[in-house]
């Protein structure tokens, strides 16, 4: 029997970095590994104690947290406000879609690394299992709208559904989106189907 889901939590994703194994070694030294600080809401994902600075043509942002585990390619996720401070123009993309995205310099102490691409502004999305998707009557990569009730109610459009049994049900938005809607961590969102 399928569970009826009326609302789901909305998580605010601050700027962060996913490193490849090669770039991890370059920045933190040979045989470096990520040190877990705490688990994240998505299974198997964690916030590492390691932090780096990111530098663009117009500015630098310090203490950007690295998330684990390592990935096949380095990816930096920032907000539009961050991008303006750095002087870069990252595209709005789904996580993992980094072809022809923005470049940035990563700095840790005396070590520096310029990645030619990998900086994106993450498109708002909902992680869910196959059972969740069935309950919500949506499918993988479907684009939906989500209503979030807060002090300043807002409806997000262009939200991508991402389905995998490795996921936990949760919508992810960035800090700019959260600030615009006066949204705090774990505020509840409600799916608004385009056909409704």
C-alpha cells in the first residue's frame, strides 16, 4: 500500500564543494582523505571538516565546506549572490551537469588549484525514492512546482524530481531562494502539479 505524502521537508543548501580524488590529493596532500564532521540528510553523504577558499576575478570566499564522499569530478555549488561576489557566471544546472560550466580557483593554505569547469548554481530539486515518487505521482526528471508556506509564501517553479532508492525525501534549495521566501531549514513544501 502506497503511503500518502502531503508535504515534505525543504533543506537549504549553502555553498559547498565536491572534490575528485585527484583534486583532493592536490589540495590536501598525498594520501589525504576527507574527515567526516557530521552526516547529511541524504544517505551516505557527509559534511567533511576540510574547508577551502574559492577565488574568482572579483573576490574570494573563505571557509567553503567540502562534502563527501569524493566524486568522479570536482563540482562547486554557489548561489547567484556568491557568483556576483566572485565575478563569475555559473549556469543553473542539475548536480553533476558541469560541462562548459564556470571556472574557479580553489585554495588551501599554500596550495592552489584552478578547475577549468565545475562551478554551477544548483537547480532546485526534490530527492525521493521510487515509493515516494509513486505516492506523489511524479517520475524521475519531471519538472514540477512546489509551494512553500512561510511568512513570505512562495511557489518554486522549475523544480526537478530526482528519483533513486538511495535518496531520502527532501527538497533542496540554495540560500538565495531560502532568503527570498523567508524559509528556514525543514520548512514543509507541497507539490503543485502543472495539470492541477
